[in-house]
């Protein structure tokens, strides 16, 4: 069953057969059960087949805010640090010497940002286009049309975060000056962090 926006008002529900009789255009907003928000008719495979529409690539409408991205990153770091601490507890049980333990702890701290870099790059290039933190907040990383990134672009984007940090974090704050809420590394890599809904 489909709800259709006609003259600015939601109408329906309609069956697929009933939709044939309506003046449905590729840009008509339609929603069906299970969808969080309305989509244009050409975005639904069954309507493309029924109406003979072609899929038209559209630019994402909603962008993840700075606080959403920050919280997602904090969640990711929490899980990575949790794994690191668990491993250090195991090492502590094996190593009896406190000086050795301290040296191991200090020398392996670099593992945390490296693990975050690798995990973010792999997760954001995956089908989900998001890390655990981003998935919890229902945001994802994509190209300028919201499409899945290649691993190469994902690695580049996460590497370019160095520049966002080296600019005294202005690279992150740049998202407040950008209509698409892109950080500096997003602009440099031609990527967006998007969400499905305005709220």
C-alpha cells in the first residue's frame, strides 16, 4: 500500500494497480510501509518497472550535523578503547613486572588512532557506509550523491582528517560554514555525511 503526495497533501493508501490510474510522475513523493520518509517515485524499483521511469541520481537533502558526527566518533572510540583495555588486562595478567607493563602500555597507545583510522575506512566503504557509531545515529558517509565510497576514497578521506586537526580543528568547525555541513576533509575528498531524515 502506497501513500502519495498530491497537491502537497498525502493521499491514499493505494495499491500498485490503483497507482496506474493516478498521474504519477518520476518526482512524485511516495511512501510505503517500512519507509522512514517519502521518496520520489523513480527511486522505488517496483514503480520504475510499473511506470517505465528511469532512476535519476539525486543529491542528498539532509546532512549530518557536527554534534551527530562528534557523538558517532565518540561511540566508535569507546568501543575501540574498550577492546584495547581488555587486551591490556590480558597482558597485565601475563606480565608481572610493573615497569614492563608501563612500557607496553605507553608504546601501544598509538594502536588506538591507527585502529580507528583502519576501522573507519573499512566500515565507511562497506555496504552500510558507516561505523557502529554512525549506524546508531542513522548517518552514513557517501560521495556527493550519497553513493557508497570505494576503499581508496574512504582511506583518503580518513587520512585527510589530519589536515582538519592540524588547522587547530578549524577543519571540523568548517562544517558550520558549509551548507552541506562538510568538514574540511570532506570537501577535499568530495564526500558527504548524510542522514535519511531531517529529524
